């Protein structure tokens, strides 16, 4: 999903930017704009939203099913820490995978933009990648990765919270999952103002 959505977003950004800049004779500037916007905002946001829909919902549903079937009570009765056994692995997994997916989304989005720029706008490969590199700074990449780490914590926290507070059997699991995904999307999408 990340591959497809990121590639399409790169095409879309190049189409929109290229339509405006081509009339000014500055079609090559698409590379600079797309590169900067992708690594700072689009890549982390796309990866986080896709992980929310896939992994966040799965975490909530899994933990919710464990709560409603009283597996959590059984773990507590056996003296097993729910935090260490259930919660921490979810946080660690998301903290590892989300920055990796963000880098992957960045690369694929920039490549999608390159494809459109090369075939439709006539921008050469050298010019495109030269402008992309000159438009990005190391701080932009780290800023995007910091956003993805913050989003990983948000996704894990909200998913685990809604999973642990699930009540009411199968219907409660569905309701918790819906609230988890909706709440996470709002927090992730509004997280941009917290980073410069």
C-alpha cells in the first residue's frame, strides 16, 4: 500500500506543480518543491496514515479480543506483566517500522514525481535529481523521521488504550477499533504544527 499510494502522490504532486511552473518556464523546480515537501510532510503523513489503518486497527482488535475473552485476566492471574508481554512489543515494532516506511515512502514519492517530470515535462534525469538534492537539507530528512517516531508513539498509545478499554464482546471490539483509527488519524494529521 505504501508503494502504491506514495507513487501516486508523487505523480499527483508533479502534475499539480508542473502545470503551474511549466507556464513560467521553471518546470525543473518541481523536483525541488516535491523533494522538500515529501521528506518534511508527505512521506511521514502517508506512512503514518497507512500504518494507522492497517496496524493500529489490528492492535486494537487483537487487544480488544484478548480483553473480551478474559485472556488479560488470565495473564494477570499467572503473574505475567501485560505491559511487558502485550504493550511494549507493539510500541517497539512501530518505533522500528514507521521510520523505515517513511524513508521508503519518501523515495517512492520522489520517484513518482520524477517519472511524470521526465516524460511529461521534459526534465532530464540529472537536472531532476540535482534539483531534488539541492532543495532538501539533512534537517528536513531528520525532521520527517522525528515526525514518524512521534506518530509511532501516538498510534501505539491510542491503539493499545482503546484495546484495553474494550467492553461488550464483538460489537465492542468493532466500536473500539473505529474510535482508535478515527482518533489516531486526527492526532497524526494535526501533528504537523508541533514540528517546525
